[in-house]
C-alpha cells in the first residue's frame, strides 16, 4: 500500500475500493507466504486500478513486463474480459508457475501468454515479430534501466496506448540526495525525463510505491 498513509487510512481506502476476487485473494496470500520476495507483489489498490483501466479504456491487448506471481496479468485479464489478451514477460519460471495455477483457477489462463527471458530481449523480439500493438502496458522490472524498458515498450504501443510504470516513488528515496544506488538514480532520472519531454503527458499517482501513467501527446 502507499507508504505515505497511516494504517487506519490504508484500511479505509482498501475497504472503500473494489478488492480481489477469490482467485486474486488466494494468489496474494500465496505470494505473501514467499517471504522476502513478496515485497515485489502488486499492491491491492494497484490491482484494482489496473483492472479498472483495462476495462474503462476498452483495452484488448495488454503487455505485462514483469510477471512475478501474476497479479498484474490477472488484473488485466479480468478487466478486459474474455476478448482480451495479455502478453506477460518474466525470467523466473517458479514464480510464473504460481501465477498460472491461480490464472487457471480464475478462468483466465487462456487469455495470458507468457514469454520467458530477459525483458529487454523479449521486448526486442516482440517488436520484430508482433503484428498487433498493445493498448496498455505495465512495467514492473529492474529500476536502473527503466528508461530502456520504457523506450522498448513504446515500439509496441498503440498510438493512443498507455504505459504504467511501477515504483516511481521508490519508498520516497527519489527525494533523498544521499541515495545514489543505480535503481534510485534510474528512477529519479526517468521521473525527471518523462515529466519534461514534450512528446509525452505523464501523471505520477501516489498510490502503492508510486505509479506513473504515460501517454503520447
């Protein structure tokens, strides 16, 4: 949840929003049981937002860069409905195995296609072979090269498509001048660039760990 909120406000926000379905709740519980890797899990309010946007924007194809245990892909698949298709990318098969069990439970397994490998390589391959563009894309991958992932994703995006970048507040470290690690520097540079490049319209939402929504002007 948003690290800026008190526990009481967090609980109120979640209680006032659409929550997981049965399969989403089971997937979140199994992911939480992984221990330390669970920090990468999509926040509940982010899940609700992705599902909402996929539906209200009339999306039919979604690109999910960074499957982890599959909550973002599940949100897209549910939001788009039976006619929608999700292409999800990850390099860690054990996590995707968890995702696929819960996608099957949710009845959306046939809407989601997984590509294994390094995201930058898979994106390049999709750009060379994919004949259909994507209406919406979600980037939740390594933070240091986030600019490169974003640029590669644009090659696959429909003209009016939306890219959503996760963790753009990065625990608040983007405002800490003492933080000079590659991930923080990468996000800080991306945030500055996307806010000032006249080709794009961007909005940074302070939910979860920060979500930036981008579209071409």
